[in-house]
C-alpha cells in the first residue's frame, strides 16, 4: 500500500498546467464535508471538487438540479476549512449562472468570498460563453464541463454516452477549444468516447480531466462515495471501486447494535 503523501505544497491552477506539460496525471475526487475532505487532502488528492452531486449523494435527490447556491456554499466552506494542499473547485449549481452573465458573476463571487474556494466549475460551451467571460474578467478561475452534463439531464433524457455521433462530437470539440480560448484553466469531459477525449486532450493546452472518458486524458475524477463503495447501487462501466465501505459500515453498526442490546457496551472499562 502506498504511503500517505507528505508533499504539502499547495496545488494551484498553475500547478495543474505544469502537470500536463510534464505528463503527470491529475487526481481529482469529490468532497462535501470537513471530515472526508481532511482525509482526501492528507492522502494526496490534487483537486477536490465540491460537486453539485451533493444533491444526489448527500441529500438523496434524483438529479443535481435541486441543490441551491446557499447549499453549495455550505458544502464548499466545509471542505475548504479541511484542506492544506488540494485545489478546491466548487460547482455553480443549476439556475445560478444560465440566466445571464450578471447573475453568473454574482453567484461566482458569492462562492469565492463565502467559501474560500479556489475556482468554480460550469457546465456547457458556447451557450454560456458570456457568463464564463464575465466571471473570468473578475479574476475567478473557471473549470469547464462538457459531454454528459447532469444539469441538462432532462434535455438529454438519458445518462448514456454523449458525442458518439459526428455532429455532437464536432460540437464538443468546438466548445472545448472555445472554453480554452475564453480562459478556462481546465475542462472536465464526462462519459464520452475515449477516442474523442484523447483528441480533445491532445489539441488543448489546458488540462483535460475525464470521468468515463477513457485513459488518454490529463487526469481522472470520480465521486468519492462511489470509489469507496459507500453507495452500492451505482455501477457504471467507468467506476472502479477501491473499497466496500457499505459492507464494512453495515457490519460495524450491526455489531454495535448487537452489543448495546446484549448490554455488552459499554463495559466497566469504558465507563467513568
């Protein structure tokens, strides 16, 4: 088993660019709370994404749409208080930036001021160009997100692989180049063909991070609860489970309940 990283140098957007230049892969996971973020940061994760997937993982919603800006700020500030090394990126939630660029800027500024995060992430390409430019003009770093964009799930109507057809693949490439041109420091590609992801990564100078986009990108991101096997119903092809915490936690709690019922906890040595 690998040792916990002791390198305490802060990760910045510039660091990620250097990593791409050197061919060093970027590791990225989601985090929503102080305790988990502390562990992930200590373990050496490069980027922590305070994802709007908190809507699913933490609140039990079917989609990412219900989570609010205030809730994202709560999760973001909890994560930021935990980290010493990782770059923290917070998702702009649905409805906080699509309306107009002024609203988008207000949302991004609130996240940066109230959480202490280092960047925001936004889903979409040309259709949100004005909002991206407006946010970047205020000095807020932006990570893009193309491919399967969960905030548009009702538009797509399915979570299947995106950009398999030539027209959509061409649009994705155009959007990726546009996001780089606008000034985004990185892009997430979700659930697209590996061949297309490789082409995008090779054409862009900024780091490309994949989730279900194959190995030929500059980094990978997963939802932490999926990777650790805390959630056990979500089983897409791209997910590799590194632990089965659902079983471990269930067994531990069952043991605890049994001890309490049998009056075996607490023991005399555990009392004052």
